[in-house]
C-alpha cells in the first residue's frame, strides 16, 4: 500500500505511517507499558477552531475556568501526539486512555503515559468531541477527577508541572476541546 491509500483508509493516521503488525493483531507491540504513570503537561495550542472552546479555556464565560489564577512556575501546553516533538516541549505526557492509532513508541517520544487521568469511557462516548458539549464535559470530567485513582494521577501531573514546561499530548484532532485542555486549565491554577 502507498501512503495515500493508508491516509484514505484511516484519516487519523499521519500521512505515510503504517501500523506495525504483531503476533496477535494489527496493534500488537505498539503499546509502551513502561511509560505509564506511577498510578495512573500542557498549555494552549496555536490552532483554535471553535471560539467557544477558547473562551472556556480562558475562563471568559464566567463558568469553566473562571476566577482562576495562573500557576506559578512551570507552563502547561496541549499538543497533538502526532505532531513532531519540539525543543520547548519539556516533559511530554500522553493523557489519553487509549494508545494513539498507528503511532509507535519511538515516534511518540513520550516521557510518560498517564492513562489513569483520562475520562471514563462512558463520559468520552457521551461527549464525542461535540464543541457544544465542551463546557458540560469539563464540569463532568472535573467531577470524575475527584475519584482517588484519577486524583492521584492529577496530583502526579501537578508535580511534573512544578517549575518546568509540561506538554500534555492527545490524539484528538481538536486538542483545544479535549480532556487535555481541561487538564491544562486545572494545572495552571
């Protein structure tokens, strides 16, 4: 198969990337288990396609993120995991529950994979990256982050962000309305 065929069949996969077959299916061997958080980093992105998402992240609507002060010390950024690593990324942490399709451990260049901080499957399916549901998603996700395993993973991310650059990575096409954006807002406060 050539790269254009792969891109047509799977639009999430970076152009020219191909899944690595393994002994037990297409994605066998792609999941780097040694990068997981002990129990279970970010900022804004340059691309903002939904103006409501920008307002929500900045707290200008008076609800999600309102009245919060910026975090002292380190900075938090949000980026797509499929983008090439940048020199200023600092600590790179994947915050998705599911490993990104077609991405190898080497290509991801992660420092950690904190899947315990990700939203529940039920919340993720309900949200379905609908920009109109982002504000409600943020509230529900913050409530989920109160559960002990997720709270511990969030505390770990806070430690990583203290006094240094943290880049939260997600596979979603719109990182500005993803769980990584919600986490970034929480870590900045």
